[in-house]
C-alpha cells in the first residue's frame, strides 16, 4: 500500500493548525481595526468639540461687539436728550443747542 499524503490524522492536524492560525490572524486584524476606529472616533469627537468651542467664541465676540457698539449709541442718544431738555427749560439757547449737538454728532 502506497501512502500519498499524511493520512486522515495528519490532514486533521494540518487543518486545525491552519484554522487556528487563520483565527488568530483574523482576531488580530479585528483588534487593529477596532483600535483604528476608536482612534478615528476620538479624533472626530475632538474636532467636533473644537468646532463647537470656536462657534461659541465667535458668538461671544459678536455679542460683545454688538454691546460695545450699542453703548456709545445709547450714550449719544442720552446726551442729545439731555441737551434737548436743557433747551426746553431755557437753559441753552438755540445756537448753543445746535453747537453742542454738532459737537456730539462729530465725535
């Protein structure tokens, strides 16, 4: 009887070794992919947090600019109203009122 291969027990052993190796390699590849996905997720989260912080800072700056722009306008209106009241009370003449008004508007 000529034997042409390792026989049934040898073939089963070889199959077990190949299957075990394939399983180990597959598990290793899967762990690497999971690690990469986790890294990508953390990078995306960090980018999203950075984007949100930048948007909040931009909104805060815009609000501060609007408030800064509003304050002088309110102050100017208040000063003009006081001048008008002084003119109405007769404390300022028409010429003095116009001169003060022109000075305020020129600033």
